[in-house]
C-alpha cells in the first residue's frame, strides 16, 4: 500500500444556495472512504501577525482560540488545541505548520474563508491544515458583532470545523436577494453560505455536534448515541445524492445525511436515543458542488417524501434498516 500526501481545499462562500447534513471529509483508498482527522493532540497552530481594519492579530488569535474551544467543548470528544505563537508566514500548504490568518484575495470575491489540507491518503490522518480569511471583506471582532462586517469568530468556527474534518452541512435556507442569495435560517455552523454581515453564528448546532462526535467521539459517546441506516430508491434503483434528515420531536434536533453510493444507502450517526421522523429531499434548490463532489451522478428528479413510520434509535446501536421509496416529479 503506497502512502502519499494530497492537498484538499474547502471554501466558505458569502453567497450560494440552500438545502440540508453533516458530511465528513475523506479520501478513498481501495474503494473505501477514509475519514480525515487529526490523530495527534493537541493540534498546534500559528496565527499570522498581520492586522486588518477593525481586527488586530491578537483579536484574531482570541477569536480562533474560542472557535477551537467551542469544538473541543462538545461533550465526549477527544479534541485539544494549542496556540504556538504569531508568525509572518502566510497560510499555505507544504510548510509543515498549521497557520491561520488574513490574506488579501480580491479575486475570490465570494469567498470569506478557505481551509486547505495535506493528508495521508492511506490512514486519513491530517498532516497539515491552513486557514485563510479573505481580508477583501470587512471584518469585526466585536463581542456583539457589527453591522456590515463579517464576524471573525463565526467564520473561524466554520473553518476550524473543516480543519477538524467536517464537510458542509445542508441544514439551512436561503432566498434570492440582490442578484445572489442570503441565508434566512441555518441549523448548522457548517452551512456553506455565511449569514448576512453583522450576524453571529458562534455555537455548534445538533448537526455539527453529531458530525464532530462521529469523528472524534469517545467510547462514552458511542455508548450513549445511536444511528439510523437505510436506503432510498426510485423505481427499484438506488438514488445518489438524496438528502435524508432525522428530526427528533422530543427535543427538536435535526441531524442529516446523504446517499452517496449507487445503491442509495445512507447512515445518520450521533443521534439521541428515541423516535425520529425521517424526510428525504432532492438537492434541486442548491448549487450541488457546494456540498457534494460534482462527478457523482446526483439524481434530483424525485419528490420529497416522509418515511411512513417513526424510526426508533437504540442507545449505543443502529436502527433496523429503513427502506424509503420516492417517485419521480
């Protein structure tokens, strides 16, 4: 088995489109998806020593530190981090350092932040990760946020989620506005479209928590939580790219997943024990490339559907397999 490193890139856009699930970043090895994660703790990182308007380097360091703390504060996860110091180096792959900082990228006029990785494609271990925040935008480190400025802690929380191995969630809604789209609701900090400038989004939601716990969860997490597996089909054939949401009516939590294989199978992990409502929808109101690899043969020609029964999630186990049939539009 040959070990090699590859560079991956994930971006957060200022405007794209809606839909809904936590998605883990990964690499394929011999047909198997290997989840990306840091295997060694603490994650040691540097912050660039450059200020931008309204945000100093120390303020950026503090915001990034709070973002890391929000993820490591999720119960029953094995995440820790350590700020090493300030650096004059840019966030760039290949220097063997995890660097976060501002970079002026006016050419990326829709990108607020971006995370890049160097990973071991055999083990899935993240060897290096870098985050840049686009200083072309107006930023704020104010405790209550500032109108017309992007909140650096909110965007740092999203990007650090990528650094830890989370892909984009689709639990959110947007609307057309001013030639683009704006977010009107999001139940995940990993939603790929930022709220309007001045809005805070500093707390991981149920979908985020389930995702980060699935990657870094302890044995206590695996004993207490459960999962749902199933298959989505149309005319007897599996659907690729269907979005499946599990809603817990007892506490209002929503956690979601995708069918990413030809047979239409899905798994939603990190769920609280008890009954859940399952809903399936196509990705027909989103820019699919923001959420899933576009080479996948995504099927959007079907109507949203609910599973006809409540699905009970067992503590520390998996539900009986669920078969959901949808019909063409």
